[in-house]
């Protein structure tokens, strides 16, 4: 489905030639040329999405940064002036029926402030640093499973299970139950690639499990995030059971798919840029960490896991980039476009792992800045560094044009990433 040009106020758009199609399979493989066209000719652009919902796409860095911090753009879907055919099409399938709506991606202050304060304690740099040995252990265990084969699908065998098991450990999901979570999560990220209604069924199963786990943790708490949420609710923080379940759900959902794509996209781009990859390998061999740290940030900017920021809805008439937005209109900030804006980044279409001036928007901006950013950085750094050290001649086992990207609006990630290497 291509985007419409309805409502485009930019006079030079028509003179620039036809707008590149949006939301096709070709677009999914490489959306950056189309986003460059929008940035130049229609930076705040109204389009009909494949779901039938009409929304504004914000593509320039300055406008994107403004929109992400503008509290007139609500996260609450109740502010969407939606026609009947668009009902329920702006969130995670099944979350409404499963009573999982009251999480950080769907609420505004003051409830957002209260819930974020409770959860932020789990993602402090100190807590994440304490978790580093477990992340490294998981990383090595997963590589051990395929290192002797000489080939692997790095999405299914590595990038996908690593953040699932990590976030399950952080939440307090018992080890014996984590494979169930892996199955449900796998269904949730297929974005239409699985059986009809599969996402909603997986959300429902996860909701039932979380309700049971919250009950068990209330009777026998541990040193984990779910126990912490329950303890807060039992000590006057007014966290309902639905809120606790919704928070656990979104931390799992938002905390794994983004990292799957960060590891997958990042590794793929390193394999496509052998000079940058060799530079990083030499740095790691010398025991340095600076290039790894700046490199992960650059991979996040260059081909990040979140293509569009999650939904926002205008609570009153407002203007973005000179474009009038009506109350009730959905607004989608295109992080992938903003982070390639030449007005903000020098040579934005060049991958430079040593880039220092890199205030990318990959983790968002403002009060909804990603809580799990320290954990995502840790997992990506551990995954990429360990892959390059243990499998130094890692290479693509397919033509880039043969790889397929997952369908879906918000996330950007590969379905598979077949690789070859000398067996360990």
C-alpha cells in the first residue's frame, strides 16, 4: 500500500517528481531513499497506512525531536479521533481485550510519571552492570550451540533468544517457563507471518501467565522486577494488578523485539561494511571498548531497530514543521528518517563506528525516552563483541537482495540472517 499525498502543503513536492511508494516489500528492504524524498519535499506528510489508518509522518530531525517531547501529543489512544474502520488498529494486537493497555507506551502524566518511577529502579546503570555477567553467559551459551556447525541463522539462533532470556531473568520468570515466553514472543513478532489471530492469542496466553506469576510472586517474592512492582503496590504506590501485568507485558515486548533487531540489523551492517567491521575487530583484539561503545550507537542510528516511534495523538490543534495538525490526528515520528537527516548528521548515509557527535533518536527523546536503553546497549555490545571475537571470519551466506524484512509498521528487523564461518 502506498502512501497518499493528500494534505501535503509543500509546493515543491509536485515539482520533485512522483513520491516513492511507501510500505511495499521493496520499501521494507530499503526505506531510506523514500524517507530522504519525504524529508526534502514533504517533511510532515499525511498518508494512509496499510491498516487503513491515516496518520502524519514526521521525517526531519528537528521536527522529530520537537514532536517526541511535545506533551500536546498524547500516548493515550483515547485521544485518537478514529473512524469505525480504524478501531483498535493503533496498538499491539490483542492488548485491549487482554486488559494490558495501562503501560508506559499508552499513558501520559501523571500516571506515566508514577509508573515510570517504579520501573526505572530496575534499569539503573548499577543494576544493569550487575546483570552483565549473566548477559555474557547467555551470549556464550547461545554461540556454543552453533559454533561447531560452521553456519547459523543469527536471528533465530542468537539475536532472538538472547534478549528473551535476559528480560525473563530480569522480570523473574522461572527458567523452566522461559521457553513458553520464547514461543509467545516469536508469534508476536511475526507481524502477520503466522496463523490468523496468532498474535492476539499469544498476548492472551501471556496475560494469563503474568496474572498467575504475579499471584505467586506476591506469596513468595524474589529479587526481580515483578516482585519489585508488587512490593511497590503493596506499599501505597497504587499499582493495580492490571497495571503490574501491563507493565511486565510491555517490558517484555518492548525489551526484546527492539534488541533482537538491534543485534540483527547491527551484525548485518557490519557484514556489509567489511572495513568498519575489521576496524572494530582490531580494537577489540587490543582490549579497547571505546569503538564498540560508539559503534553500537552508530549502528542504532544508521539502521536502527525502531523505524517509527510508537503512536501519538494530537490533543489539540498544533503545528509541526509548518504543517497544521488537527486534534485527534495520529502522528508517527519516523526515527529512521530523522537519524539520516543531513541537517543534523555529517554524511548521514555513511556508517562510521567512531562517530562522536551522535545524538540519535533511536531510544526516543523526552519523557518517553527508552527506559531499557542501558540494558539494550549491554546486550548489543556483548552480542556483537563476542560474535566477532569467537567467529572472526563471519560472513553472509545469502545475497542481501534475498533477505526479507519483517512486515510491520513500528519495528525494522530481518526475518533471517544466514551466516557462515570456520567452525570453532
